[in-house]
C-alpha cells in the first residue's frame, strides 16, 4: 500500500512538473518548426489582423493526408489561428461583428469551410489525441463560410494566410498546391 501511495505521489509530481515547465518548453520547440506570423490590413476603414503559426510542407502531402479532408483543422500549428477585426465586416457574404475570433477550417477536396468562433482556446487540440482532435466549441461558432479551393501550379512550402486586394479584398490561405479565399467588405 505504501508503494502505491509513493507511486501516485511521483505521478502527480511529474504531471504537475509537465504542466508548469514542460508545456512552455514544448511551445518553444514547436515554434522553431512552425514560426509565428502576422498578417495585417489597414485601409478603407478596415483594421484586420490574422495571427498564426506557419508549418512547413517538408515533402509531405498536406491536404487529404497530413491535414485530413472533411475534419475540423486548427488551421496552422501550435495555438489556434486568430482573426481580429476592429469594425463590423461582411466576410464571404455573412456579417462578422468587431472582435477577436479563433479561426478554423474544414478542408475538403471540392469545398472548404472557414469558421470564426468567439472562443480562443489555449492550445486548440487535445494532447491525448496527438493533435488530431480540436477543442473548438461548436456552440460558439459565429460565422461559417464555404469556399471553393483553387489548385496551384507551384507548391507553397509554408502555410500562408494573408489579405489580398485586387478589385476586392480577400482573406486567403495557401499551402502546398491549394489556395482558398473569401471576400471581405465593410
């Protein structure tokens, strides 16, 4: 019985040590492989920001393999990607109030979903699932938009999320040979 109590105490100490010291170490290590990036847009009365961690392709097949089709993706690495707008906007034909959101996607072969959620969880995936299960709370989704992916002729090595402006402003995501965009208006 003493041995079991001792063993339990050791396990508790190890778990506490991981949560106090190990998590920050793991975050630091993962950011070396997937650096943090920020995209901003400040024009025409809009003030938009996207913060994300950008993983690399590294000779892997990204969509359909590393990132499965038809499954919610944290969209990037490390913590969830965040999208912030200082004013109410229309994105993909739907209203999105001013605020900060976690940004999730559901990649599909023929169609993607962009999801803006009012909660921003700390890590975005469960550790026990090895990162395969997200911690997104569906009940706090604010906007979900469908978009058609484009096939690119050249492969993009690291995930890129940016604002593109031609005749129209777009939020665009590109990685490997896939690009997906949704229009943004004030």
